[in-house]
């Protein structure tokens, strides 16, 4: 269009002004899940942003042996079926995490299962890990892998178990074995609040079993592939200490902190607060960042952490990094701020780093604990 390629066109859109505030009212007239599906369709037609770097050098880092062009990444749950990898990477993310995928197809909970809390720019969801199952998921991955010109930024794959399984550990191993060849890292999800009993896998012995099962499979199949664990923000002090102990004894490479919360702070109106499910967005920022900080301290800064929960600005991302995050993930901000929020977060983060005299993002990791 007008002699510009898509990358140049989006650079101009980014400079001239964000069109999302004009589009959002129409999307918000739709049921949240319908809006989500429409967005995936539009992305499938190539209508999303095309920000494929290069990124500001100050944002580049290597975490658990993998190089990330910038630390702002997509959280799990938006591309559950592995069909929009390049489209989401085009938002400017340093990496995206796809899934959660489970071994056998499952439809999740009945609709409605996603709610906007407009005043708090938050979401409540109880999808219940709807998934095409790992067979179809890997067929999508294989097709993507063969594509010319596909993105080469790191890809994370988030795995879990079927709701009705009789063998939790075997489910994680099945998923791991199928997706390992496509992933730059794999995240074990034991923290979604909408699968009955899943969070019970965060208990000391059960968690150790899952981690051992998956890391043994990793050592056999793909010895250099980092394995991470995603935890919930709703943990007692004792549970937090147990997790830190298990992680230190295990052969995993990192933690994602955190999933959505079951808490309902006073900013959530009563009619929505009563909906079952996990809350995400700004109300989660404080609790998830406090947990991140605790995990950084209790693992002595030796285990890379991905900070996730309520990030919608460069300052938010910077606070996560200072609290101990090596990378930062975003989900809910995309719904309320639109896709250009990723470019904005990266710009603001680079400004924060320069303002405070850091030569690169890695220098700022855990800075609050060193000050
Ligand atoms: C609609 C929705 C679906 C999600 N699905 C998943 C999922 O399948 N697996 C997962 O590990 N986390 C899932 N999450 C949690 C996010 O990955 C993230 O941990 C959480 O939303 C906090 O980040 P945010 O405040 O930036 O949204 C989902 C979140 C939302 C809002």
C-alpha cells in the first residue's frame, strides 16, 4: 500500500497514533470470547501488526541459554492451538508462549467463561484449558515449521494434563515428548485455577514427581531444552517455601510467576467478583510481583524467573525486572490497550534502563535486592 511494505506501514501507524481506541468500543460490544475469536481470524488474514525488529540493543539478553531480542513476551493462553505464532510475534514480542496444550482434545468449561472487568482493565476467565489436544497441536507446529520466512524468535510451549486423566505425570511427559522438537523452552503448567485439582500439583511431593518425570524425559530427548514451571499467586508462605525447595533440588531451568488469581480485590464489582475463575490484569500486578520477589530471594537469584501479571507499561515491566524477572510476559493489557502496547512497553522499558544507568536489561535483573 502506497509503496510501503507491511513493516514500514506499521512503523508509521506506531508513530502517527494508535488506532486501537477507535476499534476497542466495537470489539467490546461483542462477548469477550467472540471478540477473541474475531481477533484470531483477523490475524489469520494478516491484518495484525508487523514489527519484526530489530530491537533496541539494550533490551537483548540471554536467559537459560536462549537469546531473546527483547524481554517482553506473550503469556500462555492466547494462542492455545499453535495457529497464530508469526501473527503474535509480529506484535513485537521477544518470544511467545503457546498453549496450554493437553494430551487429548478437551472442550473446557461451558460458555460464558471469560468476563471483562472494564473499570479495572482486568479479566476473569474460566476456560478450563480448552485444547485441540497435542496431536493436532503438533500438526499445526509442523506446518508452521515448514513455512518459509517464519519467525525465529524463541518459542515457549506450555503443557498440562487432561482434566479426567488417571496419571498426571504421564500426561505431562506425553505432551513434553510431542512438543520438545519445536520449543526453545517448555513450561509445565500446574497453576491454572480452572482444572479441578491442578493446583494440588504444587504440593511438595507431587510437584517433585512431575518435575522429575518431565526433566528425565528432557534429559533423554533434548538435553539442552530448558524446562520451566508456572506457579499460582495464591500460595501460603509455607507453600512458597516448599516450591522454592523443590525447584532448587530439581533439574528445571526457571519459573513463570504467575498464573491468574482466585482473589477478588475490592476494585472488582460484586456482580463480576462472584464469577468463578482466575483474575488477570492490573489487580494481579502487586501480588504476582511480591511473589516474584520472594521467589528470587528464596532461590538466591540463581534460577531465571519470568514475571507475569498485570504488566501494561514499560515501568511495570521494569519493576518486574528489578524484582527479579529475567523476562516479562503480557496478556490482559493486549485486550485493553491493543497490540501496539508491546512497542510502547519496549520503548518505555529502554528509557527506564537508560534513566537509571543500566547498560543492558540483564544488569537490572533483581536490582531491588542488591540496592
Ligand atoms: C483468557 C485467558 C486465558 C488464559 N489461558 C492460560 C493458559 O491456557 N495457560 C496458562 O498457563 N495461563 C493462561 N492464562 C494466564 C496468563 O498466561 C497469565 O499468566 C495471566 O493472565 C497474568 O498475566 P496478565 O495479567 O498480563 O494477563 C490465561 C489468561 C487469560 C486472561
